[in-house]
C-alpha cells in the first residue's frame, strides 16, 4: 500500500509516494541520496543510521518513512555548511577519531546534537551522548577527545 | 583552531567535489580522514548503480547432514524474483576456501554447519529476495554432529571430513620437561577455555558485481582483492584478468574479510551478474554475517607448569585444541601462532607443546585480530597468576623474574636480541598504575566494593613468520602536476596503515603528505602483494614503499642539483623544496623539478618490492626462529567489584607497547585504545553462542560489544620505541597486539579483587558470583 507523504530533509520538502512498510533509512539513502546514513544491524542496536527527526536523534532503521510525514529530517549532508559541524569534523580529523569511518557520520550527528546543548560537556555527558552508537575501531577515546575539543566555544 | 579548520574544510570539500583525493595538513596524516567526516559515498553500498538487483544467500538449518531435496518453487514464484542460484549454476569449481580446499561455495550435498551456504535468491529488491529466501524448504538426511572440539579428537568420533577431524597438528620441543618437573618445587596443572568471538566490523561483508566486457567488475569490502579475484575466477571459470576486483573503502574488517566471506558474496554477485546481465549486489545483513563469516577460534588449553620455590620457571607442558568449526579456513595458521606463543613472554628452559586444530560442526572459525594470540596469552597469563598465588609471591615480581629480556630464549629457543623492549613496557605501566603501592593496599580489603589489579605481558611475533611468503609491492608515480600517487595490492580498512606507508615515502622524498594520493586497490592496476593481514602493511609494505621512494629520490636529486647548479651529494629535500646544504638560500620547488623531469622525459614511476627474510622453523624438531622481530607490551587493568553481586567495572587501564618506531603516534594510540577495548569486550562480555550447532545470538542486541559506557574510566597509553630489525625505521606491528592482553588482565584483576578464578572467557559477573557462592557453600562430600 502506497501513501503520499512530505518529508522535509535537510531543509527541502520532498513529496514522496512510499510504501507504508518502507523504512526512513531506505528513503534517505536510496531515493534522496543521503548516503552518509549507514546501516550496520537493521535492528536498532548499532546506531550508525542515526539522523535527527525534528531535532531528536533517532535510528532511521527503526522508523518508517510514513512516520516522518511533515517532519524535519536532518542528515550529515544537511550540516556540511554548518560552522559548528565543521568545527566538530575538524576536531575528528585532528584527533584521529575516524578509523574505518563507518560510524563517523552518526557519531558526528550525536556530537553536533550534544554541542548544541553543552559547550563544555563532561566525559560522562559525552559518553552518554554517544552511548547509542557503536564504534568497533577506536575504543571511543579519540572520539571523546574530539567532542571535547569540538564543543568548545559552540554557540548555544 | 575553528576558523582555520573551517577554511580548510571548505577548500578540501571543493577538492572533493572535483574528485580529488582528500587530505589535510601535516599534523594530521591520514589521507582518508576527510572523506570519512564528510560522510562521502565511498563504501560499496554507496556505489550501487541504478538497475541493480539483489542477491540474498540462504544457509543450512542443520549442523550436519546430506541435502535430500531443495524445494525452490514457492520462492521462485515470489514477486520480483529473477531466479535462484544453486550449485548447478556454477560453471567452474564449487569451491570457496582460503587455504585447504575443504569448503564449497554452496554446500552440496553435505552440510557441516548451520553456517553453510546453500545458494542465493536473486530479486529486484532486497526485501523481495529476503522474503523469497524464507520460503525455501530443504530436506536433509541428518548425520550425527560434534560440537565440542575435545569430542572430535576421540578415536570413535564420526569424521566430519574424509581425512579425519584434525586439520593441523603442531609441536614445540625444548629441553626435557620431565627432567624439569622433577626439579620443580611446585607443579600446577590447569585448563583454560576461550569462546567464539565475532569481529563485528560495522560494515558487514558486501560485494557488487557489474557485467563488463566478457567478464565482470567486482567492487567489495575486503582485505585482499587479489585473493578475491582468484576465488571468483575459479567459480566463474573465467581467466583472472576477466574478473576485475576493486576494493571499495572498507568499513572495518578485523580478519574475517581476509577469509572466505568476501569470496562468497563476490562470487555470488558475479555469478548472478553474468547470468542475468544486471549489476548485482550481494550484501550480508548483520545476522547472516554473524552466522556465515569466520569467528575467533574457541580453544581448550591445558598447562602443566613447574616452578622452584624461589619463583623460577623450570618446565611447561601445554596442549592446545582449537575449534575451527566446519572448515579449516585460516585456522591452519591461527594454530601456528597460538602454539608459538604458548608460554607467552617468559623464558622457560623446558617446553613441550602439542596443538591440534580440529573440525566440529559449529560454524567455522578463522582470522580475527590477534590470530591465536588472545587464546594462548589468556591461558599462560592466567597460569602465571595462579602460580604466583601458589608461591605466595607478588604476581609482578614473579613475572619480572621470568620474563624475556635481551639474551633470553623463547619457547622455540630463539634468542631475544636487543630489540626486546618488554622491560621498558613493564616499567611504564607499573609506574603509571602506581602498582606497588596499590597492590599492597588492596591485599587487605573488607568492604563490599573491592579493587583488584591484573597484569598481562605480551610478546607478539611480527608479520607472517612461517605462515607464508611475507612480501609486498608498492608503486609510486609522480604525476605531471607533482602529485605523488601511491598504489598497492595491500589495502586500507581502517587502521591508517596505508597512510603510514605513504608517510614513509613522504619522509624519504622530503615532500609533505599533502602532495600524496592513495589509489584504490584494483587488480587491473596493482600487483598482487599477498594478503593484507597480520598488521603487516607498515612493516612489509613500508619497506617496499621506502625502496620505491629511494629509487625516485635517486632520479629527483640529480635533477635538483642541476637546477641548483651544484653537486647532487649536496642536495637535500625538505618540505617539498630542494636545497643546497652549503647554500640554503638556493632552493628549487618540487613542482619545478617534476616539470623539468617531464620536459626531459625522465620517468618518475617506480616500484618497490620487499620480502621478509625466511623464518628458519623446523617443524619436525619443533625448534627454530619463527619471527624476525616481536612487538612487546604490558597491560595493567584495575577493576572495582561488588562482592554481593559479582558485578565489576573498569577503573583504569595502563598499556605500553614497544612499536619500534611509531610512524604515526596518533595512529598508534588509536590502535592501542581500539584494540584494547575490543579485547575488553572479549574479556568481559562477548560470546557468540551455539546451541546444537545453531548460532543463538547473531545480532547486536544479544551479542554485546563495548559501548562508550563500558570503557575504563581512565586509560593511559604509552609508546615505547626500541627499534626492530625488520620494519622501516625500526617499526614493529601494532594493530593486532593490543587485543591480546585484556582477557588475562581482566581475569587476573577480578581474581585479585574477589578471590575467584574464572578460567573460561568471558569473565562475566555471573561466573564471579557463582565462584563466590561455591566458595561459601559448605562442602557436602
């Protein structure tokens, strides 16, 4: 069964005719070209498909596209010109926070989301902010260092 | 920093949009960082063209049996299905095996594990292929199955393969253990067990095949593209040059992507692409990946160790049994590495070891970071702890008395040379953890929350050793715009190793890394360079890179000398500029030299090739020098344990590794942190469970890996540099070693906090609690 919905992705309205069973991640990756959104488990456990829906971090493999009708979806592609995101990306590069890179877009989304709320978060706050996203390469330490540095001086 | 980085990112993005390879300044060396933080579409699944169809593998539901009949009709008539691939669709050999030819691509007619692949459904969409695959019914004649490796060794055991259940056997003989035991004051015999661990690269195994002039182009996530090419060509009965394999950016690997699963997905995609004349994507979901790919071998290891009352090791006899599951895969080399490391980083005058790699009907085992090291070191470091306790000695003092230092001999009687940096590693972690003061304090604890320290020491033979010819080729070409393009059959899959070998060339040439670009490994362009395994890229590939760069330097410097009107012995290149050493004001830029070379037709393309010296290992005698150099390390872990529940948390980790020369210190630290945390997962929580041969927890909801909440609150990592004889500038390997020690370090810390010895990994709170309850329970016998 198909249904016409409007997804606002990265600031642009997209009217899309979707099957009601289609997941948000599939629409983002396959129809709208947001390939920074990665799939690692399909069961909501690894978190590397994280995007923001109305400003809230969610796993896009667990959400149906239909549930996002009329809502604002933000992926890394939509934040590439954002100064706070650039700061965070620079910090990730400088601190060797991306090894294989597969979790990196989701880590950046969670970090950017945290940076909006806290300009100098504690280790514990950072760990909680990224706790839903698995990274198998880094052991998280260089990511945590990056977030400390990337949050400094952010505008809230 | 922010403004600068912001500008830098803008310029780099512009570059990226033009299709240039991305790179950021000198302080950050990885050439592939930018594409990763931009979320660029560089992984296999990001490259799927329009019109692609999807292949879904389906696997056995019984651990051992003979396929009687496959009912495919219902699946075939599902909407969107193009067809179903079975062994009948294979024009070439039905084989997919990395070492011994004991495994088929699609099992036919015998299945030996529930991970055995039977075929693939090809459909217009992935959900359609998946739905159809669920409708396939297979009838089997069941055969008796074996799940415990010790059962497989029994004389009356059924044979899983025709040649029997032992895939490989090995031994070490040094001195006379019986004589050693007769001189020992204390003898301890104890058995340790380890579990299946899943590598969990966040990107599962995926392959994309596109029909291409008389053959097929294959793009996939893998460690060794040339091996994949050979495997696919064999299945499709094509000449290798008609199978054009490109390694896409790979989202983590850790070992299994050097084994058979990349062959399986790429061969399936290629078969379907040729059959249906469509691009085909064969990507495993997490569950299929965890069922179908190789895991870390469970081991049963028994040590009998003799020691004098003053704490000197005299003799050790060990028996190692590794469960390779249904197929040998890389297990034939895992058992070798495990055996060489059976007494760890200690000198023992009399050593006897016998090891067996055995088949069972569990899903198969193969490569996983550490490659036999984590199992062997868990056993021997647990044994050292138990011996120290039996002797009433401090576990650190006991280790210091017996550990390998320059001049001492390993289990195979290899004499440790001056490149053994173990003492320096121990010194670092002992000081950092404040071990002596804390260990004394923690001996008398009474409260409910108790602390404990655990130590483990590492020796890790570098590169392949006797596992095969240890070579690598790297080519470097200077393009007309001055860009230095580096290519190899060796691959990058996350560690930053390829940036490391470019850094080597960069330092030889005196040109900053920002002028370098890394070519995507491509079998039509790059020479076969052996497997990308064993953390050998920087050591072996680094030497090849150094050689190629030196040859280029030999062409560049005379040209520069001419331009500077001086003698080429007086010329040096620094930061992309050639100087006359005696007249530093006279300089000429890299681009000018390159332009001059192009004007004169001086070729600026060189290849470097390096082969490690052979490892003289006598397998008949069980003695020799299997490795040219070793990585050394020490780890101290501190835990806090709740005596009422057995629950414990990691307070601190102190790690030091002798890497010879840290080519990229930030990258080395990344390996120490990442490998240690993956090892802590192995120590504390990770266990892929089989029940009657079926994987019980093939998903990340039931198979836990460490999250950010699980890591030690404090982590101090130290780089020790005692140059080795093998790697460029003295470099030793570092990606694998840090995963080796956490198993024993955590186990020993938990023991020192609670008094409970957990001899089978992982060290769960349940086991600790059970141990405490058993100790309290009144003896009934």
